[in-house]
């Protein structure tokens, strides 16, 4: 699929809980799109933490220090006070971009909500935990069957219906399941069943995410990603497995292709 709308495709990473890997995933997806030849802009909606913005700053500094060419994204931090200012900054970033990547803070925030309801693709990373699952749905304590949608899931559900009626366009909501090494198999199976049940009621897709690996945290100071082959030194098995996970995640998001293509696709 090619981009045909004058508005860039907006990919919003949103979860009102922290520690789910939003910023790490957002950066890697943005770099993957840049490697494909897309013009990528990014907006960090957390002016206090600025995790995504700092990652791209580190990436730019590494490229300059080493004298290498690294596909990158133009990243800004939102420092406005109103939704109108947010829309204006997004509009300015959209002038020369194929994709807008938005990273939201891990808390209830009016700007994050606004970005979520304006998304073309909404990505909600969750860890394999019922603490994280509670963001989108509540389960029975004995049977682990879904009892009801959460407030956040209801918000996205109503927004998707409104968008479909007003614009004939739906939000593609993708819940990305990030696995953690300490989760027991029985609990993982319970979460999988609950996510499958809830996805049918709330209308989201489930995609495989990233494991909890030290490599992602180690890459932050340099701003490098697992896609930067040739700049990471000697890679171990864990790095290769993590890169394969990343490829699967990007493919699972089913983002549109762009007309401009790099000579070599980094995900190949």
C-alpha cells in the first residue's frame, strides 16, 4: 500500500502506564521507516522525560562523532499548553514528512489522549502482566475471563466509531505484547487468552513485541538501534534474536509503504 493522503500517516505510541517500552519501540519503528526511504518526523509529548527526543539526539551526535550516515528522524519536544498548539506543531512537522511518530507519556494526559484519537495507527505496548492488561480490560479473579473494557479501551472504541462515521476512516489499533523473561508460562497463556477475547470486543489487533533485553538499554547512549548493521560491533545470539523480534514487530504493524525507497531495505 502506498501513501496517497496529503497528511502523513500518524503512528501514536500510547499507554497510560509507564515501563512498557513505548519510547524504545517508537524509536526503532521510526528508524525502520527511515531505512525504507521514508521521511520521518517525531514528536515527544513528555517534556519532562524526553526519552524519545534524547535517543534521537544521541543518534545525531554519534553519527557526527563517527562521521557516518545514519537514517534518522526529525524529532521535536512538545512544549505547548493547549491542544491548538499541539495541532499546530503536528501540522508544521507534517509539511515534509511521510510519517509522524508520536511518543506519549506513561500517564493520563489530555495531549496524549488527543494524539491517540487522531492516530492512523495506534500502538499500545503491554508487558505480559495483568497489571498492564488492566489498562484495557478487567478480568475475573477466578476464571481470568474478561469482565469489561477499561475506560481507556472504551475511549478508543468510541473514537474509532466516530472516526469511521465522520471520515470513513478507522484507527488501526495494535496492542503490542512485550514479553518479559520472568513471566511463567501459565500466566502468559492466561494473558494470551484474555487478549484474544478482548480484541474481539474492543476491535484491536495483537502483535508480538520485544523481549526484555539489556541490549535495548545499552543502545540508548549511542542512539543506535538493532537495525544499524555494521555499526554495532560483534553481535551475539541475543542481539540477533532481538533483531528478528524487531523485524516481526514492524511487519506486524502493517504500516503503508512509501514511494521513495532506499537501495537496500534494512529489514531484509
